[in-house]
């Protein structure tokens, strides 16, 4: 069993000053932020508030944090693009609705702007922050940050930590698919969404994934929600405004997933809420979450920059393997999920009743650039992704019984075991899968099958390999068994099947 796992939680609330979706927003936004700050002051826990540019331009918010934020509060930058920011840069804010803040990619996020415009926008945001607080922020967060801006923040401004949204598909105006599921990783200089494999291509500062995603329902969630959960919300995270983060039973199960299950190297969750939801009760569930974590005794509350610094001290500048496991299901359905993630790939092994399968398998390649390195995103929607090997969201017709790479059709309860500080074993009955940074090994499994429905990749098989070509990237899944592709079914047969990856 691994000793001294780093267990960290960040209370991060971010602050907007304008919110065109509510008539009484002016009062809601400020009063909510004031209550959030009062809560962390009362409980005396380290925390982080990230202020958007429009909040930096409002004397009420500035005064609040200068006068009432104590030494336990870190103040950083929340980086969505708003009209006051573009106006300060002499640029037009192209909201189709005429809003000053718009959640669509164009005009609300940095990849919607040209590379030169991105530099001007982040320079102005950092200038304003330093004008107010006397120094540049240690943490910058957003649902999405383009890679060029991330590099500028690290290299020019010495930012210590970045944070972006959890994986999601078609939520709001963007999808993040096949990323490092939870925790922290060092991103590639070519793609903020991809862990670097080498030090020379690493950005050198960690990216934290936000919102505390449910390892069972966050990915492909519609297939595995109970009726009660589906009626509450599809946002299966610790956010206190939604069902999962406000229901005490569900919340307790998620905290056990993040910090109670046997884990590997780094266990992490972010809790908190943007102030836009102040017309709901977000303070009561947030208080309950904080107090529940305090009672655990083995989880450190940290400012986001503190987590980033400790992560670097502990693991150097290389992304360590980590695990997020959902072994006990609060909804009552007979399902389990274990995510293994490292600098090379992310894999999710899943059990639905008697069926055990790999639900998601994505390869990381530091040399594959994000889609918007030089090009602007000129639509309301953006996509950040890694290289799909097995996918049950995008490459699926929604048939629950046939999704994923099937390992066993009559399996049993998944059991978890750490083998070292980089490898884990998932076993059931007389079968097992071992995840290491280099490969996926199996025991007792002689056949795997996969139907990649609606695949967007070109797939060819031959001998012992499956070759993929996806949006210009070529890569392969190698096996020590035989591979066939017949009637859209990929079949791998062998004894002690071993899966490895090849980048080209």
C-alpha cells in the first residue's frame, strides 16, 4: 500500500461582476461573494478566490478583498473575456446578445481571438490585477485557457498554477474530452489539455482540474444516472448548486471516492462555486462539505498556489500516475469505475452489473497541438481533446450494453490494489488488469472486443496492432495477441494480453 499520499483540497470560488442572465444580479453577485468570504473566514481554512476583470474594475469587490480577506485567502485571476477587458484593449466585444459577459466561446474565451489579441488581453488583465494588489496573481483559472495564453502566463508573469474545467461534452459552449481526469498534471507547450511526456516540452507549472467530477457519472453520465439523479441535474460534481454536491449522501460518496478509497500519489478535489448562482443556497452545502473534509483529518486545505508548490516539491516536474475510483455507488446501481492516469494515457475501467469493460482510453501526445494554436475559434463552440483509442461518448450510439472495450461479460465486483507508486491492479473473480505508465497488462483474459460506433478516426488492423489516424495524428495500439476487424467489431485474442502505445 502506498504511504504518504498527498491529499489536497482547494476551496476556490470565482467572482464575476456582471451577469446578464438575472435581473437582480448586481446585488446577488456581491452579496454571494461576501457570504463565501465570511464562511471561509469563520471556518479558518486556506482558500482561493479568483476575480474576473470586471470585478477588478468594481470598487466594492476590491474593497471587500482588501479589507476582509485575511492571510488564509489567496486572490487570483478568473480569466473569461468580458466587455470591459476588450474595451480597455480597444477591441470590440462581439456578443450576439449584446451582453458584457457571454458564456459562448466567441466572445467569452481567449481562443476566440487572434494570437496578437490574446497577448494584449492577458497583458491588460495582469496589469490591472497588479495595479490593485501590488503583484501578479499566483493562480489563473478559467473553464478554458488557450495554450498560447498559458505559456505567456508561465513565462512572462511567473504564474504558479493554472486551473481548467473538468471533462465534459456539449455542456455550455465547449467540450473537453479525454483529459487527465482529476488532480494535476504538467501540460505540453503545444496543448494545455495534454500532459507533457518530456521536461523540454513541459510548460513547467501544473494544471488543476476543477469541480470534483464523479468517476462513475461524469463521463457518459446519461447512461448511468438513476431516475432521481437525472431529475436533479446532469452536473455530477461537487458543485454545491447541483444535486450531487448538495445531497449529503451523494456528496459523502464523492468525498470517499476522492480521499477515502485506496489511491495513488495524489488525491485531489476542488470545491466551491461561482457567485453567479447566488440566488440558490450554495453556502449551506459548501459549509457541510468543508466541515466533512475537516473531520477526515488526513486532507490538507490549501490555497491553489500552495497545492502547486507542494506538487512540484513532491513530484518534481513530471506528472505522476494517480487514480480516482468510484467503488461504492450512492445511487444504488451495480456499477463501479476506476480511472488510472499518467503522463502517457488515461484509462477508465468500468463495471456495469456483470460486464467489465474499458469505457475510455485516450493517448497523450505532447507533440499534437491544440486546435487553436494559430487559428481563432470563430464559433460559439470549442473542442479540446486527446487521441481516442476507446471512446463511449463521441463514438457511441448510446447503446449501454455494447459500449467500450469488453473484457468480461460475466464479471464480479472490482477490487483495487496498489502494486507500487506507479502501478495498480484491478481484479475480479479470476481476472485482472494491471495499469502501469508503459502499458496495460491483463491476466485471465483471452479475448477483448470493441465496436467503435460512429468513429471519427480511420482505423486499420494488421497482425498485432490497431492503427489510428485522427485529425492528422497517427498512432497505434499494440498487442501481443492477434487483432481482427470484422463487421465493425475489433477483436483481440491471446494469452496474457498486453496493450502498449506507439506515437508517430
